[in-house]
């Protein structure tokens, strides 16, 4: 009988320990807030109340523990990035989308950098906000143009290890951009963060004169300029169909085909 009770106790301890460990691991993904410290503090405080026999307080903390767990889930950065209302970009009107030729401008500048034997990395923001995923010293928020991109890419201060952040609405949000988790390799970050939202990362390789496109947590390499153009349009249009968003008179569809 004693051995059976011991096995049950060990199983319960391992189960709850594993749950707490996995939850803490998930909380650690949020780099902007130290949620793990708050969570462990709550657990330790609850345990102390139980050890020192404070029945009213311990019962209160245990009873409202599900609400506390829900609070941590709500404020978690990764969960917030999934909140379409709070952190999605405004869909432009058909008149704004009519002259949206950002992809053609980007591809022209990218080809020039390949001819100059320089690699570039561009992150393209679609409908999901990337503000909590990227770090930059300042924002530009300038209209995207070929001349402006050429100036950035040809500048001696441009760091090829960092990215340029643009949107599909003809805007350059920032340059010299990096991921908020520098401990991981750039490719690993690109694969991870594109799996969380609908952005796309474009990388050029001057040695092979090809492009790499990372989107939806997948990497496609050794693409020509034409293949890259079609793939990016396909990825964005695919997401547009999945979310059910439509512009009047199918403006978006006409703009990419």
C-alpha cells in the first residue's frame, strides 16, 4: 500500500512540475516583460501561505489561480501578436492600393545590390504588426521609393547583418533593424517569427545571384527574381484568402496578377 501511494505521489509531483516548467518556458518567450519572475513569485507566495497555515489567504490564492493564469496568457507578447484588433495593420482603401507597386520597386533595388555584390535582408510587414518582434534605434516611416532604397543599400553605414523594415503599403518603417532575440541566428529568428504572423523575409545572395524567401515558417532558396516576385505575391494573396479579407472590386487580386 505504501509503495502504491509513493508512486502516486511521485507521479503527481512530476506531472505538476512538468506543467510548471512548460508554462515557464512559454513565458520566457516574451522578452519585453519578465513574466516568469511574477509567476514564480505568485507560486512561492501561495506555497508560503499554505505552509504557515493561513487558510483564508491560501484558499483565496488557490481559488483565483485560474484567473491569474489567464492574466499571464493575455499579457503574453506572443499571444498579443495574435490579437487582430489590437495589433493588426489597417487595411488600405482601394484608392490607396491602386498605386501600390512596392514589390516591383523592391525587386529592382535588390537586383542592383546583387550586381554590386552586396547582400541585403528585407522584412516585409503585411497585416500583423511587427513592433514587438523587431528592435531599431529609430523609425523612418517614409514613402518607399527606388531612390531611397538605393541610398540605404549603397550607404557605407548600412549593415548587411541587419534588415530593412518595409510594409506592403509603400512605407519604409525603419533601417538597421534586428530581431529582439539576438541569441538566435538570423535565419532561425526569421523562421520562428514568420510562423507567428504573416510577414515575409527576403534575403539576397550575391554569390549565387539568387533570392531566399522565408514565410509561414518555411524557407525557399535559390529563387530567381521572377520566381521571388511570384512567390511573395502568392503568399500574401493566400493569406488574404484565408483571412477572408476582401477589397472592393477585388482590387488586391488585380494588383498582384
